[in-house]
């Protein structure tokens, strides 16, 4: 449990420090990073929950995550000049063993605060379900992340952050 918490905290620190290449190094080659759009539904609506075929803010593999990182760091990325100041707070970490040796189902909650310019501030809060996989070198890597934010309408001007 401690090792997995440290993995998540280190990942948050790398993102806060814009060390994106190191962050990408925490991913497996087959990573799936998914954040579906949220829908407000009444309790008696029995329609299935978020479906992978519907709108998603993120539905990325490793190649697409690399493309996002490249775009964030490019000189013409106006949404990142001046750079966003971000803080990730990770909490409520819960770990379950899976049926596959060396894989862990990890649940956590997060708050992300982003500041830009003098007065622009955005907050995102939500929960994540991760699949962490132990590698041959003994380290852990992120194989899957499913993110659910609390907002049904994204209130920020952009989503130039990883959660």
C-alpha cells in the first residue's frame, strides 16, 4: 500500500513540476487514459453509466498522451504562456489485488487547482480508478486510468492538465 501511495504522490509532483517526460515514463506501452463526459441524470434513469463510445475529455493511449505533452510545451501553446501553476492533491487511496499477479486496482480521489495569470483560478475534483502493473524491473507503471470529475459542464476555459 505504501509503495502505491508513493507512486501516486510522485506522479502528482511530476505533473505539478511540468516534468511531463518523466510522467510519461510512468505509463505502460498499452496505457488507456480515459475521462468520460459526465451526465446529470435522475436516479430513476436506468441508462447505462458513462460509455466508452460517448464523448470523453480524454480517451488516450501513450501516443496521444505524448502528443498532448508536446503540444503543452510548444512555444505556440497560448494556453500555457504564461505557464499554468498547478497543484494536485491525492487522497483516499485504496488498493485491491486483481486476479492477475502484479496488478493492482487503485481507487483515489483528487483535487486539482490551477492558477494562471494574476487572477484566473480553476478547480477540478473527482475520483479515479487506476490499474497499476508491476514491471520486470520491479517498478510500477500506470496501465489504465478512469477519471470522473464532479462537473457536468467543464467550467475552465481549457483542460490543459492531466489528472
